[in-house]
C-alpha cells in the first residue's frame, strides 16, 4: 500500500481504514506498530485512524466474555409476539432486562427476537414467567434453547 493513492469509499472509509478495521476484527490486540509496518505508514497515523474510527462509530472496543465460563449455562433465543400498538415500548422494556444480550424488532411470525443468557433452566423459567410476561403488551413467546453454537461472528 505504500505510495498508493487512497480515496474514500462509499461509506467514507479508505483502504487504510478498512485494513485497520479488518485487522482489529481478526485480533483486537494487534499492535498499531505492526499494522503500520505492514501498510508502510507510521504508527501515529494508525493511532489517529483508530481514534477517528471509534469517534465516528465504525469501531467499538469491548471485551467478549465466555458466558459458560461465567456460569450462564442456559442460552436461548425467544420469539416474542406483542400487541401491535405496544411493540416498540415492549422492545424497550425487554431490552432493559439484565438477561438480554441481543434484541431486535423483526417482521414475520414474531415482533421481537431476544437472546438471553441465564444461570440454568430454572432461572430461564423464572425469567420468562416473572419478568418477560410481566411486561404489558407481551402476548406470547416461543423459546428456542441453544444446543450448540456452531458459528459466532462479531462485526
């Protein structure tokens, strides 16, 4: 890439930004100096690009934990049907529950899909009956237990 003319792509990212993003996706602890060396630029430039990517919302740095190691052995995806006029309110309330790790409003058979991690099956049952069904506007749910995670990608 050294000496190449770099122009922003349609998303406002140029080749260096894209390379930094892809490199950090593969290994978030990759030193800026190593990235810079491969690109033929200074580590300071990579540091600036990184800061800009974070500031612009292209990149967010988080620690990804292993839920099983943390004692959360019951994982499930829950399809939630709501009263139509309460869908977004229900989604907001469900998103506040500590067991929820992923929540999307969708079209199709369900209005909301929520992924939950609980300590065990008893805790999952308590979550569904005492927390989820206590939210006004939740009509019914269907729970899909995770049996095995085959692929997991973080964008």
